[in-house]
């Protein structure tokens, strides 16, 4: 993925987290990652998307719908 698109994904992650009023810790717990990962995604220091199989593939489909309520 291009840097521009990756930055957009990461910014949207931060926007959605704040829109729903979650702290990084709360959001991390809801989607099953560690809190430092959320900060790294939001600051573009880590890639949220994977190019190879990963245990986190399908993360959004496993996330409970209550995470967004």
C-alpha cells in the first residue's frame, strides 16, 4: 500500500477512536491489540494492514459489534 493511503487508514483509525470516545487503552482492548500498537498505528510508526497471513487477519470480522456502540 502506498504511504499516502496508509497514512489515511491510520488517521481514520484515530478519528473513529476519538469519535466513539475511546482512549487508546479502551480501543486496544476492544479490538484485541496492545495499547502501544494503537499509538504506533495512529502515528504511522506501524502498519495496520498485513501483506502476509497473520493471526490478526479478519480482525474486524471478529470484533464484537458492541465495540462501535
